[in-house]
RNA sequence: GGCCCCAUCGUCUAGAGGCCCAGGACACGGCCCUCUCAAGGCUGAAACACGGGUUCGAAUCCCGUUGGGGCCA
């Protein structure tokens, strides 16, 4: 019963990600998808997307679209799946019924018409004896031809799940019961659909959340009853909230799109998710290629991990610092629009702007906040700073600056710095005095990228306009 | 309640019996750099849940306890 040997080139590996479209893509699901995708890409196998939409009341088209969008944003592409038909459970009903019938024919499943009351009584009795509830098997030999279809489970022995992450996990058959494959109303159950889907899609490795580990022995018994080879299993731990319970809405944002909308870079999100439960020595950042090359399901940790937004944001900033201005310029556009700011048409200019901003925020949303002044004139001046700098001497200094800036031949950072240093010396001041005065006039605040770069990017006309506006503002006061 | 999983700094983790009086990263404190804010550099504090074994030697193996989580109900 040792796991089959893994080789680097396991091109026949077929893995799948099978979300239920009952909401947006959760970060836990995204990590499961990522691990599957990495497994497939590492081994040169196939990554399949399957939509588990049997819960018709909660599954929607919008959710399918949203999941597809989130996976795409993360850069996870699938080799088989939507929009190709046949990858949604609702399209596969005949398959479930075919397989159910086969199990009946082979004598591995039987119909049961026990009432809810009968079952309840059994359940209560089991609890009274301090035991796992297990269906009595009353209908096993009755030869019914209708009712709920149950899988006949052996009374003796045990099933071992040879988990790639946890190692062998043994489940005694006496803890398992003849579970329901198809309900009385004809609808197949979740566990049965999964088995039939994984069998018919020829899945070789089932990588999924730890919450399914308890279902696995039941599924293995179903594979065996059907006469199919059992795939390998790997159960990935859950992502937890700060209180160590399963991450949910009450812990804050949980959907992938929420982080996208918060301006997290997609590569940061993927890197973060990969590092949550997986590691490679002391390395924190991995390129996509490194991830594919280094990822090994056996290195995935078996314990749960708390989702840490602060570290995700740190990674996002690290990726921004390393991103080319041109790429950030593309990425930031929707965020500018979202903040109600004009979206510049001059992309090379925007790219240079982004180069001055990229290490000053953790997300694109923060970048827009700190760089707002590039796109709109200040609507107000920071009061404390205004009190300090917008004084009588302040206006005189502004006037001196305006006069010189009007005539400086080159409006470049180095020329501007030279001008400022000379004027500083002439007036017997420190550079910080003029720099902060200018910063306040031009940005409305006392914090910004290096002031000479800011002025150069704003250009002579805009700089002068803002300086004059500041002077007018002081004089009016 | 039954079954199953898990347990190293606040958090993510390295560690597969001696290399560890436990390493890295985030966050936090200090110093330096500096036109501001960042970024950067240096630096500090911070963990093997507990109790038994096994072994010359255990964070690492075994058992139990406690705690957390999941599945079923």
C-alpha cells in the first residue's frame, strides 16, 4: 500500500479544482486551486475545472463567471473545463444514474425505504450507547426496487487513506455506514457525484480541503465497488481566521476579488497563498516559474494556517517595488477611475509617475491615495503645516521661487535641485524649509515623493499655477 | 457526542535524533541614511503546549493529557 512513486515527469497526472458556484472564490478555494494547478504544471499533467452546481438553489451563473474571473486574475488556466460543455454536474446527471444502476446490478448498492422516524430512532439509540450513528442495514436484504439508494459497506475491516500530506489515515468500517448514493427523489448526493466525476474524468490525484478527509473512506469504498482504481489523495489544511476558526466573512474579506479590488497585485496574492502552508527553505518570494519548478505536494504542511492580511500587503508592496512603471501604469488605471480621478492618456508619463509612487504604498488603492496630487490640484492644505509655512516669510519665499522657476532653462529634477540649493544658500535657509513649503503648496500635504521629481513630472506650467494658487490663498487669509 | 486531523516566536514558517541554549520572513522597538513620506542598512525583544517514555543524546520517535479545527449528527 505504498504511494506510487512520483516522478518529475508524470505527464499522465490529471488533477481538478471543483468549486461550488454558491459565492465568490474564497481564498481557501483559491489556494486549493493553486496547489492543483502547480501540481499539474510541475508534472506536465492536466488541470481540470469542474463546476459542482448540483445545489441549484444556491448556484448561479454570476458566481460561475466570478470564479472563472478570479482564477484568470490569479493566472491559473485550465486545460479542460468551462466553457466547454460537460464540466458542470447539472450536465452530468445521466452519468450518475448510470453508475448508480451499475452498483445495483452488481449487488453493491440497495434501495432503502426507512422513514425519517425510524432513522431518528436508530440515531438516538446510537447516541445513548455513546457510539457513532450508523445505519442498521435493515433494508439490505429486502430487495426493494425503489427508495433511497445506499452503498453496501463491509461490516469488518478498515479503509486506509494514503494521504500524500498526512500519510496513512485509517478508518474502521464499523464507524462508517451504508451511505446514501441517490436520494428517494432521485437526486444523487454530493459524495457520489464526486466519485463518478473523478472516475469519468480520469482524475489521478485529488487535492482538496482537509474538510473532505472524513468523506474519503466512503468515497474509496465507492470506487472499489464500482471496480475503479482509487486515485491518490492530498488533503490541504484549512485557512483560518485570527481566532483559529475556519476563515469566514466575519473575519473580514475572504473572496479573491475583494483583494483584487483592494489593489493587491495578483502575483502577490498567488505568492502569499502558495507560502501559506507550503515553503521552500527561507525563501519568501517566488516567480511563477520557481513555484512550478519547486512545488511538491509533499512539502505542504499538515497544520492549519491563519490568514495574515498584513503579510499579504507586504508582499504586494514588494511586488510593486519590483514592477516596471509601465505595467503599474496599466494596473492603476481602474483605480484612478474608481477614485474619481482623471485617467491620463499619456502612458509614458503615468509610468514615470508610478515609478515615484511604487514603494510608497502596499496596494494600488494606497498608491492612488498618496499620488492623488499628480492627477488633481490640492483641494485643501494640511492645517498644521499651513500654519507653519504659509506665513509672511512664506509668501515672500513663494514669490522668489515663482520668479526663478519661471525662467529656469531646464525643468528637470537636477536643474531644480540646483536652483533650490542656490536659493536656500542665498536666503540663509535649509533645503528642508523650501522643500516643505513647496510640497505643501503643490501637494497640499507634507509627504510626497522627492519634491524635484514631483515638480518635473507636474511640469513648469502646473507647478507655477499651484505655487501661485498657494500664494493667493495665503494672501487672501 | 462519535470519528478524523493538527500543535516551533503574536503570525507564516525552517527544522526529517547530535549542525539548534532553535534559523528566516511579516509585524513591533532602537539606531543610521534623508528635502518630507516611504524605501533601504544595522540592531533588539520574541517560540519547540504539557507530562511520561525510547536513546549516550529529542523540537525531531512513541504514548498520554490539554488545547484548536473538521466531518457526521
